[in-house]
C-alpha cells in the first residue's frame, strides 16, 4: 500500500488542519409512522483537509505525481493529529488544487478520506 508523501520538513500537513468525522446511518420508515435507525459501518470515518503552503517545486511535483498515480487506489495516510498510520484512505473527488505564487511559494489543497 503506497504512503502519502511527506514534505522536506518531515510533515504531512500544516496548520490550519481540519478533520471531520462522519457516522454513516440509515433510517428505515415504517407504515405506522415509526422509523428505525442503524449504523452503516462500525466506526466513524475521518476526512482531512490538507492545506500546504510555502512549498517548493519538488514538493509540489511529489504531490502531483502521487495524486496522478492514485486513481482511487487506497493508501496509508499518517494522521497528523494522532500520529498513527490510517490504512484504507483515498483522495477526495475534489482533486488537488495547486497554486504557485513565486519561487518556493507554492500552495496545495487536497482532501483525504478514510473509507470503510
């Protein structure tokens, strides 16, 4: 399983870091007006918003190559909050947004989602 690329500083993310947790549920309505709710998966899933700033051309190239190679294939993502490696992660359909302002001043924005 491929690993998410690290920056030259050794980090995978920078502040501000946004992590969202989702709980998949299903609701079944009955004819008497009552409903039953249940979980779709056993644990909550996380979604990270990775916003990187002050990147050089090599770091931007590494990110771009990683995104191009993934094509929906799960990879291991090191959770910046807990420090543990989270398997079964994919890149969000939002893709990768790269902005280059000047030399050594590149920005990147991508979303990593944990899948069940």
